[in-house]
C-alpha cells in the first residue's frame, strides 16, 4: 500500500457536528428534499397502510394481499434507475417535478374512478412506484451540496423522509373509517400538492458538472464487484425496513385480530424508529466507520426478527419489530455513508442501482410473508428466512472489510 494511503488510513477523522449543516451546502434544498421524499414515501406505501381494508373488499387471499402491497415497492425499484438517468440529463429538480406530477395524476384517477379489482389496484401500485423512485432524486440533490465527511448525516437526513410511512399508518385508516378507503387517495393529494409547491420554489440544482449516464454505465458498474456488494447490503437493510412497513398493518390484523385503526397505530409505532433512525445511523457510521456500524445493526436486526417471529404476545412481538425496524433504518444510513466514498463520481447511477436493490428486497420480504402465510398458515417461516439473510450480510461484511479499508477506504475522506 502506498505511504500516503497508510498515512490517511491511520489519520483520525473528526466526526461531523450537526451545527455544521448551516454553514455548508444549501439548507433549503436539504429541507425540501426531505419534505419531497417524505410525502413521496407516504404515498409509496399507501397500499400497505390500507391493505387490511382493501383486501377484504376485493376478496384477496394471503399471497394476493402481499402482492398488492409489494407491487409499488418493486415498481419503485426499477423506476429508480429511470429517474437516475433523467437526473443526469434534465436535472434533479426537473426530474422530481415530473415524477411528482405523475404520482398526483395516478392518485386523482384512483380517487375519482375507484378500484374494484386486483388488476386495477396493481396498476395503481405501478404508478405509485414513481413516488418510491423519488429516492433517486432527493438523495443526490441534497448530497451533492455537501462535502464527503458530511455525507452520512446529510443523506441520512434527506432519506429520513421515509417517516412518511408512519403518517400513512396513523392517518389512512382513520380517514377510511369516516369516508371509505378510496377517499384516502384524494386526501393524499393535499400534502402532495403542498410539498410540490415548496419543492418547486425553494429547492435548487446542486453545483458542479456531472457526466450524463446511460444504460451502458449501469452495466459497466455492475461489472465491479463492489457494486454488487452495495446492492446486496441495501437489499437487506432497506428491503427489511420497507418490507416490514408495508406488511405490518396486515400482519397485526391477521395475527392479533386488531381493528384497522389499532393495527395502523401499532404499525406506526414499529415503523417510527426505523424512519427516524436513518440519520443517526449515518452519523454513527461517520464516527465508527460504516462497516462496523453495519455489523452492529445487522446483528441487532437478525436477533429482533427472531424474537418477534417467536413471540405470541402483541407487545413483545411489537417490541421485536420495533427494534428490527430501527436497526434496518440505521443500516440504511450506514450504507449511504459508505457509498459516496466508493462511488463519488458515479453516485447518481449507484443511487439508482442500490435503491433498486432495496426495493427488490422489500418486495421479496413482502412475498415471503404472503407465501409463508398461504402455505404454512403462519408468518414465522418467512420472518426467520429474512433474519437468516441478515446473517448472510454479516458474512459479506467480513469478506469485504479488509479489502475495502486497505484500498479505496484508505483514501476516503470519512471513516470506513
């Protein structure tokens, strides 16, 4: 290893303080990116929040229920790549505006015409995937304003917009109880429109010139094994968070016979810590190093999932899922503390690729829930299988740790 690399490897990196945010970058863009992602995440997981109400009215079985709530997650996974390509061609702000208009149009049609079949609901789910794809807009728009040593906190704060799923589970069942579940689609247009106006007025394009990417660039990055590792780690972390978030309402209603509003409250409780944990996970990764932080969080998530799966008491089960969701949320922040250090010049493409992996992970977890319930009569097998994937992630970290820290990590401007 070169002498300069060895020197940088042993140099202490000072942890970033939150007070530095006001002196660096562009805080209105950071704030509006958070708000844009917040309302987008809210509508992205809307079918999950309403799943316990929609499924009985459409006569869906267990697998169909989880296909319904997981379709927006899978759609968002692949649409993130599309939006990543657009970001480099027409800018982050213009891309965000176009995506938001598409989501609002889809919700307006569903509100006015209604949903009476599984096919119609799945089609809405595909459109709502545009909201999930906002991840590929909000994170690079906010992150490109700030220096490398602040990426963990900045991308964690922008990504903390996933707290929108908590709003879903608290508000959607209550609105549905008064006006019916289809009215929720119209109600969602109110915060979407508000956030749209603020984003259009106050957010700004990040400074600097960025190379326009095409599909060949994605294939080129996929030839690098580190790209596969980042996609895999995020498949488990974000997949775990969003998969649980979309499954909770149905799970708690099925397992503990809770009313939809009560199931939504428990789901919101379990999801909240994961949504809030993302920036803290990024900050802790800045301090401890992303690899060490990921190891801690994956271990906690695996143990908590096993505990939740084997608990037959509502509060013990809820506590297990609360801890698992929090660990996955902090994992997300840790992954994005590492990503800009390794792929700084290709961050928009890698955001799309990694985000795609996360969406696929959420879809897989949702389908694990559905298949497990349909074929075994219990959710336990599906939950334990995903806990096992956390163990596989820990093995992966051991395999890459030394190589990452002694190659690109030695020259990084943050702890690895």
